């Protein structure tokens, strides 16, 4: 495909059809790299169909991004009594709230567009390509998902082309500038500091919680860990990505130098785990799981946080990034919250105003008072 600017576009279904060196030229020093997308391709993500777009100018790579097709459920953000109603309806009519969407970004991380050329030309080429894929697959929505503020300059102009911008779930970040955990505790409020000390003492006095850190989970342990992951998915019911068990095996094969599994045991039994990716100065906390029969009793969430922060301090990590749920404890732990944005367009022009109104109503913050508090907004 050739864009109006003369840029050439390559669309593939597997990232290995794109030379790794071409991808890396427009995504230098990015932790969520070529090998992460290779892992997505190799894993059994039944709910997503992946596409990769590479933009060239005279054979030189100047832009790239990943996209995926999915049936997006419009009640994803809903919580409380209304969620119980929509869930009841979906049990009778499973696809009633689903709408096919082509999404630029990743189902397992922030959205990214690699640009090594003229930004406007690259974005226009990618958008033309996405419109082609959406039309071919009869996707009703075209969207750019979970892009941070560094992209607003190049993505805000999409609003002139029918897109609307909405707030997504923010990412939680902690700047690790402490010599030890005690110094970190001094940055907290006295009430939070007292509460954490009490929790740690209770857990430490009652039962030893053993920590193992590894780059790979053996098959037997992997099944135990995956059970913990499924428990937390069911508890939070985010209704979006479900990570298949083979992802955790494939990521170790493809990114052994960046993959870390933290595994906590009581009496030899796994009771909590964390999967994260690490680079020289960044740790991204992707997926966790807890045994809820003991998690609250022994404050495993906070044990997990203490151990991971201690590991970051020891290994010179300067930024600790956590996932997009459970905002109240992260607020108390002094995390900063960086906004992420969704740019979405209904391809049907006539219904677009109604779609935008529905999206405004379905914003995550309308159903999560902890999220409003974290972002400095008072609950209505």
C-alpha cells in the first residue's frame, strides 16, 4: 500500500514478517519491544487478531505500530448494581453489548507509535491503513488506546477527522529515589506509615512468607500461578484481556533478560505472584495474583509491594510502574498517576454523536470513586 505522501506501508499479521532491525529503528530503547509482540503472536489470544503496520520512506523505516481487532464490550467500565444488570443480560444474550473495534495499541500495555520521520505523514499513513483494515473486517470502531501525554500533539489532530478523545485508566508510577525502604516510609503520611508498619508486623509475626525471584516458571508452578491470576481476573472483572497460560512461558523464552516472576509462598504453597518486565532503570508490574483465602489476613498486597520496592532499590531501578486497578492503596503509597487517553471514532457518521455521548457516560471514572480520588477529583 502507498500513502498519499508517497510513504510505503507494509501490513502483516505476524511481527516476524517485519525485520526486527526495522522495528527497533523506530522504537529504540522501548521495553515493550518486538519480542513482546512476538510473544503475543505465539500465545493463544483467542479474543484478538493482531496486525502490524510498518511505514517506509525510500526503504528507510520511518514509522510503525501494532493494532488488534477485538469484540469490545461496551459495559467494560461499568461497576456496581448496573454491572450486575448488564452481566445478567449478557448471560442471556452474550453479544448484546459487543461491538467490533480495530484498536491501535497493545492489549497488554500502553499504546505506542514509533516515529523516525515526519510525524504527520506517518500518522496519516497509519490512519489510512487502519481504515482499510477496519473496512475489510467490518469493524464499527477505529481507536487509539492508552496513549500517554507525549502523544497528544500528534494524536489530538485526529479529532478533526471524527475522533473523540476520552480519559482511559491512568498508569501508576513511583519514582524510586530512596536508599532503603525506611527512607521511603518517611515520605508517607504518619497514618499510612503507622498502618504499614502494623500490617508488616502482623504478617511477619504470624507466618513466614518466602520469596522466590525467577525468570521462568516450571510447568507445575506455572499452573498454580495461573490459578492465582484467574482468581484476580474474576475478582476485578475488568472484562478486557485474558492472558493465556502459554504467554507466561513464551515471554520467558523471548525476553529472558527482561522477564521477572516474583513468587511468594507460605509453607511451600504459592499464595501470590507478580509478572513484570525490567530494564536498566524501569520495572513494569504487569500481572499479579493472590490466594484470597490468606491474602487479606497476611496483607499480601503490601508484602508484595515492600519486596518489589526493595528489589528496585537494590538493583538501581529508578521508576516502578504498576497496573491500572486498585487506585486507593496506590494513592496512599504515594504513587503518581499519569493520564492515558483513548481516541475513538465510530465509522458510521450518523450515529457518531450518539456514540460519543455513550462513551462520555461510560468513562471509567464515572464508576470508580477511588479513581476519581486518585486523579484529584471528588466523588459526585
